[in-house]
């Protein structure tokens, strides 16, 4: 796992690095860390290579929250956690979809609990190529880019933000293939990527500007899957 620590305090960065070393040693593994003393230098060097980012909220110059907002423009999916000595600022963490926050001074037992949660979130955001065979030939989509899969007249339509790929297959096959990447059935004809759900309205789920009907039979199971997803479970 590659982890970035962004904190203006040398002492706090060293303590977090020690917590990480101790945590991964206890699991019999290791991690790679990169430390930054401010949000601006971190963003300048950002290359989408981190699995997890620990970001101080209160730093001179660019505040952690401002750095997080700019980060989300670059990378909306990376797992992010704040550390802060001032709990009154922690509520802002949720405005940038941070996984959680941790109070300074950091206690190791609390750190372990947060890291276990972080690992669940990182696994949740896992991505993989999805090979599809169309009439025109093979096509590969990434699971994270699939908004939903629609079944119509013996064909599946894989909808992304900028394309729709048609293949001859059953929805049950797509459901089995995409099971590790957090998709849930909305009915007999729809399989929805939970990462792209923006809300529920009436009997429909809102997926990136589109409305997809959720059948009565699937509603309870769909809502349960979505609740578990946003909870990082």
C-alpha cells in the first residue's frame, strides 16, 4: 500500500509513520510512505499513485480542507482521512468525502481502528478491467467507469459516462463478473454501480443524472447494499 502523509509538523509526520510501520509489521506486511509538509507541494507532485492519504486540516498556507477540495477535482476516488488537533473543524471532512478523521495526539489503538476502516474503503475502490466481446470485436471497460448495465432482448448494454457497449449475454453473468466491484441489482433489467449513485427519488435511483427504476422485489436488498457501500463495509 502506498500512503501519503501531508502535515506541516515534522513530529506529527514521524509519529504517523511510526504508527504505520507498527501497524503493517503486525500484519506481516509493509507499506510505502511519502511525506509532504504542505498541501501545495503534495498536489504539485500528485500522480494518482496513492492508495491512502492522511491529511492535516490546519496547516499554514493552503489549509487541508482546501487541498482536499483540489485533490477531489483530480482524484474523486482515493481514500482520504484527516488528522486534526481541533475537533470543531472535523465536520468539514465529510464535505470532501473523507473516510473519517482522527484527533491529535494520535493514539495507536485509535489509529489501528481507523486503518482497518481505511483498508475496507481501499478495497471498496478497487478497480479492474472488464473484458467484453461485441459484434465488432473485443472491448475492455474498467469497472469503476461502468454506471449501470441494462438488459434488453437478450443483450446487455454497459453504460459509461461517454459510451454504451452492447454485448449478447445475460444480466446474471454480468452480476457475477462485477460482484467484487460493488454493483447491485435494481430489478430484472438493471445492475447499478453503487459508486455512481447520487440518491433515491420515489421508486427510482439517481445515477449520474439518469433515473433507473428499482423494483419492489429488489428495493430492500438494493438499499441494504448501498448502505453497506457508503458505510465502507
